[in-house]
């Protein structure tokens, strides 16, 4: 799991745990002190927030567990997968587009960061150079031909070469 994603998730977990343990109990206690709970809007709002925070914490902790199970050894060396940068030719737009396949937390379409769970991401995963992915989007079908592929392993090898070249000087 990328470190910045882990930090982002852990930060949100810490904030929500603090709210659940300190802020919400104080709000509920204050609301209870106001009397009749059946028509106490502050009490009901605090209880709803408490339910939401508990649910969100569950989601975040499950996501952390899922991401910690990602094994880089299982990501193919010769096909598009998590961490790959893929240059495709979009036959509808008649242009080359570069995408990087990332986690859903990192996705930003405007920057070319596409989640592996999005329609385009799912269509590109497992493709090699020369393959054509047919993507069904809300705007219709698109055909993307893979022109260039750099896997997460290729990038790790390049980083290692740069590091070795820098230390040799």
C-alpha cells in the first residue's frame, strides 16, 4: 500500500476515533441534560453522528485491511495492473491518453489517475501493448488501444538504476 494512502487513512481513523471517544459523548451528555429525549434534536443529531462515525470507522479499517493484503509479487510484470502507467489511443477522441492505475483513494481523473475499480481501470487491467480494451462508460463504448505500458515493477527497476547511478558518482 502506498505510504501516503496509509497515512491518509490512519489520519482519518484517528480523527474519527477522537470524535467518537471524546466529542460525541460530551455532546450526548449535554443533550441528555436538556431533558425530554423524545423531542431533543441535539440528542438525535449526536446519536446519528455517532452511528455515522462508527460506520465510517468500520469502512476505513476494512479498507486498511484490504490494502495491506496487496502483494506486489502478484502484480504482473507484462500486463497492466495496479501502479501501471498506460498510454492508450482512444479511437473515439482520436488522441493518445496516459493513465496511471491507482487505488480508489488516489483516483483523480483530471490528473490521469484512474482507479483499478473504475470502468476504464477494470478494462485496462490485464492488457498488454497492442491489446484493445472496450470500455463501456455512461457516454457509450470507447475503444482504447494500449500503445505503451510501464508496470509498477518497471518503475521500481528504473528507480533502482537511478539510485545506483547516483551513488556511483
